[in-house]
C-alpha cells in the first residue's frame, strides 16, 4: 500500500536543508579521498575566486554555518504563540523587531570576519574588494539583474504562480517583510525595510554565501559543486516557498558573477539592484 507523504512548504524546506547536509557529508569526503589517493589532484584553484587563504579549519567553519541555519530552520518551524482564544498571534513588525532582524543578518557575516582575522587574512584581499577587481561592475550588474528577470518572466509565463497556489495554497504567500512594506504607512518601518533589503542583506548575505560558503566548498571540491550546493542552501534558508526557485536561480547568477569578476562587489551589486527593483515595484503598487 503506497504511503502518501503530504508535501508542504515546511517539508520542502526540511528536505532541502537535509539534502544540502547530505551533499556536503558525502561529496566533500569523496573529493578529500580522491585527493589523498591522487597527489596530483591539488586543492581547486581554477577561476578568479581564490581559495589559498582557506584550510582544513574551514571545514569546521562550514559545519558551524550549517548549524546556524539549522537553528534558523527550527525557529521557522516553531509554532506561533496562541492568543487567549487559542488562535495564532499575529506579531506586528515594529522598528525594534526590524532592528533585531538586521543584527541577526549581520551575525554570520561578522563570524566570517572573525574567522578570517584569526589567521591574519585580509578580508579586502580575500573577497576581492579592491576597486581594480570591480571595474566591470557596470556591465556585470545590469546583466545579472536582466537575466534574473528574464528567468522570472519565463517561469511566470509557464504558470509558476498558479502551480504554487495549486500545490501550496496559503503557504505560497509573500515574505512577511514584503507584506509589511506593502501594507504599512509608517515611514520609519518602510525606510528600515528598504535599508535592510538594499544595503544590509546584500552585503551580509554575500559575505557569507558567496564569500565564505561558496569559496570554502570550492576549495575542497570544485566550482560546479560549490555553485549548486551554496545556491540550494541560499534558496532554502530564506524559508519562502514562492521565492525558492527564483532565489536558487539568482544565487547561481551571483556565484557566476563572483567567478567572472573575482570580486564580491559583483554579487553584492547584483543582489542590491535586484532587491531595489523589487521594492520599486512594491512602491509603484503602493501608490
């Protein structure tokens, strides 16, 4: 008798996260074993994103980040507190809650800075932040955003939103911050959301996902596997089923932009411009 396992947004995030864990736990040891048996297979250095500053200690660093996102997943899955009528409480987003959210966003990025500083590595050099590495941003940034929107329009043309609604129902909803941006008239909250989306999130997330997670996985495997695994993790840990596939595709673009430029400014600028354009659409709809 077949067993029907319900597919929900929550289950997708759980399966997706554990798929990332399984890939890291199986593929990375395979690469390490292959290099142990074949001394000619040196740490992966192809491409403009350099990995010389990383070592075996960063495998522990990867584990730490996977543990951090496991905590985020557990927090996301935790049931909402109930009110006196036994119904889930609706938590209103306030400036204080947004401020806490910004700090939480920055913690993983600060952890990367600490780990690099502990070995005397320069973040500027490691992430390619000197301007000479970013001279092609005026081409890479708009190209990355245009490709991302071409993908979005493409999947929407083939009924992506309808498919989400059919299979996930109410789970296929806007992120809470986007919903708040649409509905609130509070200028302070709208400014803080915009600041977080356009400045804080692109810098913090790119330092972690492309700057450290992608680069570390690349150091111990290769560019293709690092791109796929870091992009899948990036999409999953945003915990929004509507944005899952678009975010995974965007992350693929961000990793490619990082490799083509050798500078983290490339994915940061694409990420920032993409978020800004999304907020602009919301602002137009608001008025």
